[in-house]
C-alpha cells in the first residue's frame, strides 16, 4: 500500500507545460540553451535535481534521528548530467552533502546510510551513477 501518491500531467514534452493533480505545481518547460533550445523555463533535469536533493536531505535527517545523532543542519547540492547513451540518453548524478554538528567520519557514514534509504537513490540504483561527497562542519 502506498504511503503517498503524486501525480503530474505534462503536454508538449520538453517544450511544454506540466501540472500536478493538486494544482500546487505548475511549470512551463523548455529545452535548455545548451541543448539548442530557447531556455527561459525549467527542464526535467532541473526538476529531478531538486526532487532528489530534497528527498536525500530528508533521508539524512531521518537516518540521523533514527541513530540519535547530533545533526544540527544539512544541505544537499544535486548536480544532474544528461549524458549520451548509444542512440539515447542517460543521467549521471553528483550529490554534495553538507552537515553541521557531526565530524567528517560520522557525516560520511550518515550520508552512506541515507543513500541506502532514500527513495530516489533506491529507484535509480544500478542504472544511474551517483557520486557522493560530504563536507562536515
């Protein structure tokens, strides 16, 4: 049984418009200038980066609470690359985690644990290369 279900509808693909079923998110989409498009609107890679970063940070906080660690704060920078893959494309991801309240070793262990429980990480494991980095303060 699903704990939560999200639904979105898109028309026009990368040069279109998307909306969630609850109407809270409405976005125009555009091909980035780097890919020969006009830019000026978001794209699927940016949306994936935001979603993954938010989900991964939540997984860090969840794991810290579960382990009773003194995590004071956390932030994630997600970099999503669109890469060629034969006739198609694939994604590459780098997640840069910043933590406050933990030493470097504890922060690295926490990020590793978060990577095991994050739904985005689990969804793409074995299909998308994810590089993790951690900066503890």
